C-alpha cells in the first residue's frame, strides 16, 4: 500500500515539475510500454516530443525496422487513447 502511495506522489511531482509544456511528452513516456508492448518497449524509449513529432531512441537497426513497420499503429493508438496528435515519429539509434 505504501508503494502505491509513493507511486502516486511521484506521478504528481513529475506532473508539477514537467508543467503544461511537457505534459504530452510525460503522457507518451508513461504509456509507451502499453502502446508498443513489452518487447519493443525494452528496446526503445521516447526521448523528445517537439512540434507534434515524437523522437524515439532504439537499440539497433533491427528494432528500428520493426518500429517503422508499426509506426502508424503507434500514432493511431496515441490519438485514440490519449488524444495526443502525433504527426510523425522519428526513430534514432541510441545505446
């Protein structure tokens, strides 16, 4: 029970620190695993959201290709579930 309260407090503090400017990015980051699934989430992570373009760091080019193939599904899922209008996703190889 105490861990849940700590988690809620952490979420609240992150929202306060991030503010309105980063609210969409924070929502994208929190829901990434749910949107893309465990396998892809372990090999990728959103790194920036600017001008309705999401930048995602990816472990290597194999996983980048997999994410490119699911790019439109990811965009549609964010639009439907979170009402975030992602215009494009750019994948970057990051270690």
